[in-house]
């Protein structure tokens, strides 16, 4: 419908454009017959010209559009000529508005985009609100497989909850508050049919989310996220590392601290050099050696091929935790027992919060570069736009 402004200008006959200053081009359209839009009369004549300053360009050049106006001989009304590059009452050509909207799909401050185009942030956000209101009605429905995850926000409430569609890898919603009242309210705002449609929800090991799913999503199975579960075992191992480290003399302490990554990494992924470092760490403490073996065994739970295999591996792990007598791992075991059904569902279905973690990183980047958002609605709209932007998503997939 509307054409690219640069192309339009290139195609415009030379006689229609002139430089009025070294950085300013004035132009008008070739004269064309216009019927009166009010009474349909063909008897119209040029009434006057109105100069309109165009803005929103990334280049350091100004454009003045000499808009031709006609008057109708029959009804006496005046009207503007039709054009292909700018909407009525706008100062920014349509193609430039499109550029601005596209630039907002990257996590950069809107003030930077505003500056680049020589317009105010308010103008940028006004066009953004208008553009996103137009094509995003499908945003507010749940999908068959979703994840719930919280992240630390700095707009409005402290924590926000992200609802993602794991099948289509998109973000369904961001809820501005983790408080029970808000969250239940927002989830129950979805129709019952929509909620009944949800078959699987991936969550971290949070009793609060579990209760929410059980009470609001009648047909949903729960999958406990494997990354959160593994983190429990890693935290247990790391607490033992700190204990051992505290008993070392300062010269060794620093090396020990640096070797932390090696300790937490899956053993099968270690490089030969890291293997040597790991053995060296073990030589400091037998307890740490035992804890590391438990962590590795815990990770192998997630390689289970079927339910029976999972039960057998968990049984083994239980035995070894009892034998090892390490309090942090006793706690890991306790949590795992409480979540074993959900953990198995996660393994069986292969769904986890990996996609969600990626989204949370993008959110963090946006918040960092934008120094926080004061207005949650703006923040929410922007995040949904960035996360669900097709062009950006395909770029990300290619990079991975
Ligand atoms: Zn008329």
C-alpha cells in the first residue's frame, strides 16, 4: 500500500525536487487530476500549497513536502492530493515508521532509536503502541504446552512471571506480579476452554506454581524443569566445595575457587586438562570426591530411558546419599522425592525451561540497556514484541 520513501524520492522527476539548503530537499508531486472526494465532481482546480516538514529519517537530511491542495468548483470544499508515502496527519513517512518499529525488535533503548531518527521517545512509543495493537490479538491465549517461570523485574512488582508457549517457542504473556492474588486472577482470566486446553506445564520446583497449575489448569500434567533440578545438586556440591576451601591456606584457596567450574561441569564434557584439575581438587578432600560422585549420579537420572530405569536410578541414588551422609545431598534427595513424578514427566516429554531461560536472558539484556522501565505496560508490550519477532527469532536460531 504505502511505498518506501527513498524509492519514491528516487523515482520522482528531477523537476519536482530541489535543494533549498545543503541539507534540505523540497519536493512536490507531479500534478494529477483529482475528483472531489466530497461530491464527486471532476471540476477541481489547484487551490494552494502547504509546506510540511517531514521527520523520522536516520539520515542527516531534511525534507519539505509541498502538499498540493485542490478546491472543488461545485461544492467549494478544499482537499489535499493523494500520495503514496505518508498517512494523513502524520509527519513521518510510512516506510520510516516501519523501520523504527523493526528497530524496536532488538533490545536497545527506545531513546536511542528516537535519537537516531531525530524524534522524541514519546513519538517512538506512540507509533509502537499503535503498530502492536494492530496485529497481536492472538497474544492472549494459552497453548497446549506452556512453561511458567519467574524473573526479577524492576518495573512495578519485584518479580514477574513469564508464560511461554513451548511448542511454538513464543511468549504468551508476562504477568507483572508474583503475588497469589494477581497470578490467580490473571490465569483465571483465560477462558475455561483455554485453560482446559493446556496439557503440560513446565515449572521449576516451586510448590506455589504446582498448586497454581493444579487449581487453575484442570487437564495439565506438570513437568519439573531439569535445569532447576540439576542446579539443586550443583548447589549442594558447591556448598561442600566452599566448606573445603575455607580450610585451605590462602595460596591454594584462590586456585580452588577458580576450579569451581570444572567441579560443576558434567564429567563427560571435561577436557583432559580439566580432568587433571578435578583429580587435584579431589586430593584435597575425600568428602568432595563423594559429593562430586553424587552430583554426577544425579545428572544421570535425566538420562533414564524409561520409567523403570528412572525408578532404579533414583533407588541407587537414594542408597548412595544415605551412605555418604552429606547433609546438602540429603536435602536434594528430599526435594527430588517430592517431585519425582514431575521430574519423570519432564524426562519423558523432553520439555524443560531451556527456551524460557533464553527469554529471561533477553529480558535481562533489555532491562540493562534501558535502565529499567517505569511503565510496566510499555515494558510488557516491548518484551512480547522482541521475543515473538519472527525475523529476530530466525536470526537467533541461525546463530545457535
Ligand atoms: Zn465537490
